[in-house]
C-alpha cells in the first residue's frame, strides 16, 4: 500500500498471489498518491487508474494482474518453488526470467463484485475533467440503477480530502503525457508543498484521524470541493520559494538490466 507499493511497482516483474492487497489510500489521509503513481496508474486500462488513486480502492492479486499492475500471478504455496528455480538461473535475460515465473503462474478468476467488471461506468465517470464532474456523473448513474458499488464509490470520494482529490486528478492527467522521471520530480515537489502545510494542513489532520486518535473523522480544510480554486491547486505544482530547497535530482540511468522481482 502507498509507498510500499511504490517500492515494488516499478520492477520489471511484479508477482502477485491470492494474499495480496494493493491500494493507494493517500487521499483519505490528506496526502496524494505519489511514488510514481501518476505514471503507473495512468498507464492502466481506460480510467481505472483515476478510480484506484482517487478512491483508494483495495485491489486483490487477480485484479492487479487483470489491470496490469502485476505481471504474473501464482499461488502463494508455489513461492518457495519459484525462489528455488530463480536461484539456479545464471542469466539476467528478462525473457528467460519471465519464462521461469510463467511456468509457476496461472490466470486467476476475478470476483463477481470486482470493480474491474465496472470498466464501462469507470470510463464514463472518471474520464471527466474535474472531481465535481466525476461525482456528478456517478450520482447520475446511481439514479439510473441501484448499485452498491456506485454508492460506495461516491461515499469514498466525499470522505476524502477535497484538496488531495484535486491535486491527484491533475497529477495523473499530467502523468499520462510524461515519463516516469518527470512524474517523480513533479510528485516530489507536490509532496514537499503538502508536508510544509503552507496551503492546507490536511495531511496532519488525516494522520491524526486515522493513525493517532483513530476517530476516522478528519476535518478537512477547505472542507468542500467548490472552495478550492484552480490557482490553489497550481501552487502545489510550483517550485518552493526557499533558497535551501531544490527539485528532486534523479541519477543517470545505469546501463544494467532493469528488473526486480516483487514478491507480494
């Protein structure tokens, strides 16, 4: 979840099991999905990435494989066998590694209630240009059909930090057009603004409500989406006015095989 996912999701091989739970729940904490989320979530089918990042929805291993967050799925009891097979490999050829993992893998069945089955509704609603439009379109869908998933999705959005929602929607839309390096630099800049708390202290309030007092009743400020102007969001994407602060500096790419195995 969150940063833990970011440490694994950029690997070439991402192995999921039936025990996996994945989520980017930052908007519920007054933060926003970072660690490259605007890159890897924007690459998911349709607007599933917007849905996952804005709502903090929890996905299982089968759903991760279906949407592309995982590259392989295998039963957890096969992990020791996979590890033994990989220890015997004397090559860094990604095709050879992939073939070994695939030998132990299979395609799992998605749950009937999986949000991945709701892709038509997700694309229709989460493709909108603003959070207000996304919620309004979901509410229109709810009028047309009784669907517990739509209702819970609306509730998730309305419980999240309004500022965080607006930040992430803009971030993921920019991420669709950028490489992972640019996404990481931008997200670092936004995160610095969030943690400095100059414009909003939602991240402090979110951690208080979820992890400290655990009342699960954060008091966001601003409290409503309509109170947040576009130029309020712009400030999070600007350079910080501090001579001791500088943008994230990424190291040059090493000429090495870029793969990792994330055992989730």
